[in-house]
């Protein structure tokens, strides 16, 4: 069996970090099983769906490196929904309803007032042809519900939540189609999952009740339901569903200069029993990915943790992964020398300016002036190769008896203008002989 997953966002807005997490998990599960990862754009809501949001979703997935093996749009598939709807109608599994929103609301209030669950009473199933004719004469057109089978208990083994049981009598028959003929999410999703051969549906736990009804839709369409993994939702570091999370997406992460690898490494593992680890290559995360490791408690997303993880990952990135984004002239040696001092890749600009100069060095302490002159002389006579820094400091140590801070700090200050920074052994060859001599003699 080829594993096939799908990420099914509605192109009615930007993807937020919770959506990205779902996308990443769908992708990882497919990749782990050498399966297929599909993008399905749930754009049945013609009013609210926008091509620019669909483009944004594609761009976000591309930035993350989650390349879908195929893409479908629900708005291309109305004929299929219509055909399958007709079958369900012929089989008596969908039925027309004429209540207005206000009438339904009133029914619910009465039920709740009596302490009853607000389950739809199926009044529409008992309408006489005359009553229907009267509604139609009033100009009412029906919306449609899927008739749940009250005699078929609903159960599935959720990959995250374990055994799930629902009594269909306690569920309302879901509305699947509006009076204007447009589709709600429930049925088209199942028709597509069947048609696209989806083997695993991975989504948030806010869909658990939908799944209960959808399991009966799979059966009514003559299909075996896929496996389900309903993940606990994502919350902010303070443990609550925050507004901030809803606004965080690829746009913000890119503006902050964060790497896709950091987002993947974090979102792959928060909410699981696996430790979050800094890896630039997701292969080990994919190999170990398992829904059985997910907990039932909400996953906490902490922006501070993301930044730290990002920093650790930047320190692991190869030159090839970043070379297109580096300032002109930064060689592989330059990248490797400066990488350990970066929080984000863009920080390299400042360090590179220190390499190329000009720098503004603090005026040397009086007692350091002869020391720096000696350093310039020593440097002038040493071969300027990869070993020049240890050779220089060894010689100065022997000549002057200085050690530790007194040996190193005046040199660093004169050569970089700063008290701290990248390893001088890597930096000095980048600065170059002439420029280094100039700085020591300044
Ligand atoms: N469009 C639905 C959503 O974004 C898809 C849910 C699903 O994965 O079936 O919630």
C-alpha cells in the first residue's frame, strides 16, 4: 500500500503556524513511507477563496521545501461531487431540509432549555409532499443533510488519540450543501479522500467530531475510511491559544531571517515525546516520525525556542545552503569562520564588514602600542597562511612574555575593533596580510 496524505487548507487566508505544522506532519508521514504528499485546496467557498491566497499557500510550502506530489482544487471537482451526491440521494442518505437559520436556532434553544443535547430532530424527514410543496411555493429552496445511520456505532483507532467511539444518535445529521447549491466542507472532503486514495488523514483535533460523521460518509460511498491522526492543537508558550499564533506564518519567519530547517525541526517535534534537536537535514526527523509519539496535551510553540534552534541550525549550514544569500566576496572559508557567531544568516553582513574594513578600532592603551608594533613586525616576517594566527601569537608570547587576555585582546581590538567575535585563527587569513598590517600599525 502506498501511503498518500494530503494537506487541505482553504485558500481564504494565510497559513498560520498551526497549519504549517499540519502540513509538515502530512509531508513527513508520506516521506517516511516513500509515499505521496498532496495539496488539496479546499476552495468550495467561492466568495472567500482567493487565487492570491492559493499562491501564498504554494509559496509557503515551497519555502519550507514541502513539495507536493500533486495538487487539486475542489472548485475543479464540482461535477464529481454532484455525481456522488446523486448516488447518496438515490440511496436515501441525503435529504432536503427547509428550516431557516432562525428556526434551527430556536429549536436548539428549546432543546438546551430542556437540558437536551442540541441534536437536529430530523423534522425534515417527516415532511409530507404537501408541506414540501408549500415551502417551495413560498420560494424556499432546501439545504441538504447527510442522514447518519443510527444503528451503526462509530469507532476508529486514532493514531494519536487511540480508540474513539461516537454514538451517531447523539450527532446531528450534518448539513452538507447549502440552499444555493454550494458545498460545505464535510462531504466533498470525503469524496476527494476516496477519489485521491488518501490512506492517512492528518489534521487537528478540532475535526474529531467531523470525522465521526465522515466515517459514515465513507461507508455510504462504498469506501473504507482512511486512518486518522488528530493532533492536539498548538498553543503559545504561555499555554493558551493566542492571537499571536494566528498571525504567525512564513511571512513573519522570513522577515525574522529564520531558516526553514528550524521551523521544520521545531514543528516536527513539539507535542511529541521526541526531543527537539537542531538538524539542518530533516532526514533523521522523518525516519523517527511517528504519531504514536504524539501526546494528547496541546503542543507549545515558543518563539524564543524557535530562535535558539535557528541559531544552532545556522551553525550547521553548509556553504552551499547559504551562498546565494551571502554578501559579495564571502568564500566558503569566510562562511565557516563567521558562521559560529551568527544568530541568523543575515548577521554575517556586519561581520563581513569587519573582514573587509575599514574598521574603527579603539585607540590602543599606551602600554599596548609597542606590543602592537611588535605584532606588526612579527606578522610581516611570518608566512601568511592558514596557520598564521597561532604562529603570530606563539612568537609574541615568547618575545613579550604576555599570555591570556594581555596577549590576545589588544590584537583582537586592533584587528577587528571589537572585544569579542569569531575565532581569530579563522578571521586573520580572511582579513589578509596587507590589511592586517595596516590595522596593527594604525
Ligand atoms: N479545509 C479543512 C480545514 O482547513 C480541511 C480539513 C481536513 O484536513 O480534512 O480545516
